[in-house]
C-alpha cells in the first residue's frame, strides 16, 4: 500500500453507525479514520454494483465519480472527517493515487472469467487489507454479507453461497463460528475489526500461501 505523506490538519471527526450512509458532499471528500465503507451505485432495474471497498486512510466522495446515484455505505461503525477539495499537497495526491489503484485492483478481481477464482481473490484482497495474519493464515472477519459479495462479483447470492461451500470442501478456506474461533490463540494482536461491531457470526481462515495478488506499492 502507498505510504502517505504527512497529513494536514483536518476538521472534526464524525461517527456513523453500521448500515448508515455517509452524506454526499459537493466540494469535500470523506477521509476514513476507522471502519469500512462500501461505495455503490444502483441501476434503474434495481441492480446494485459495488464500486469499491475502503478503509482507514482512504477517501470516498461524490466528486470522485460521475455515476449517479452514488452511495457510501458503512459496513461497520465508521469514523470519518471531511477533507476539502482543491488541496495541492503531496498528501492529497497520494490519497487520489491510492483511490485509483484500489479501484483497479477490484476491477481486475471482478473481471475474472471464473466466479470461483474471483470470489477467492476477493476474499484474499479483503483479508490482506482488513484481516489479520495468524500462524494458520489470514483471518478475515465477515466484512461483506453474501448479498454484498454477489453485488461485487455480479452474480447471485445463491451462487456465492454455493461457491463458498465448494471452496471450503476443497480446503481452500475454513469458515469459523464464533465459538470455534478462539481469536486470542489465533492472533498476536487485537483484530482490526471487532466481530461484535461488524455484526457477523463467522470468520474465514485463508491459507497464507493460497493465492498471490497483484498489489500496488
């Protein structure tokens, strides 16, 4: 991930609950300080397309897209601050480059001709960004629901559930119930996402050497 330049002084932090939407601002961006945000658009037929998934130190906002409608959905409780447009600092440029690179990474994932491979790549992409390294591999709390995954990959929720089951049978991932996780024995540090805040009942364990993703530096 891009190492950001020193950040300027910004406005007051604002807190948003899970499932809330960040307000659209015409001349400001939202800089995410804590939590995970999904950007999305909806088509006239009701079909939803996921545009990006964003976390700490990344920006979202109406000015970054020409698509309408454009929604910024909080997947977890989110702390964010407004960042004015027109800033020519190196920090501002780094934020925009990071936004572009993350968008391209997601685009390459969803364009995979194999839905199963695309799903596995999406899980590793999320795990590398929002998960934890354990002796057993990447531990990823359930940031996205099956429906949200389907909206990201452009398939049905039923297909996502079926592919997850198949990947687990093939030994390419392990799904852990709350009572089975024993996070204190899996993690060397506190999880980035609190399971109670995320509201999930399962985590996914991915072998560390199971997939190599192209990433930006």
